[in-house]
């Protein structure tokens, strides 16, 4: 969503959500692992100039700090017991700021 603040700046906000259903990590019944479903959400807000040369935004990814298993590596490749885990998980909640400035030609 966007909203004009004055004749020069506009504010924007975005919330998005994605869901991954549960699934088995392989076809072999004797060695597969079930990967539970999970939902991820992101949020960002900011201001920008209609000319497109400057934008400032704050964001949060993985808003609820969901720990979802993207892949479970049961094959043993790239898995070292005691050193690594067979689960490849979603990145943790991340906060950040972005400043975009376009030099020269404007949109």
C-alpha cells in the first residue's frame, strides 16, 4: 500500500505471507522423514520519492521467528554427526534498514 505524505514524499507498507505444506523428504518409506508445514511472514514500511531516486525502508523478515525445516538431509551427504544437523531450516527473524539512492538518471 502507498499513501501520499505531501507533494514530494509517499509512505508505503507491505505485509506478505507464504505457507509450505507438510511433506516427506523422500520416497523410501524406511528412511524418510516428515517435514512439518510452516508459514512465514515479512513486513516492510518506508518512504520514497515519486521520482524514484531515494527510498528508505525498514523491514522484518520471518516476523514470527518461525523455525521451518526447508529440507531434511537423510542421505548423509554434507551431514556430520556432532558437527552439523541434517535439517536445513528457515533463516531466523531479521531486522534491517535499506537506503536506496539512484545516481544520475531517475525513473
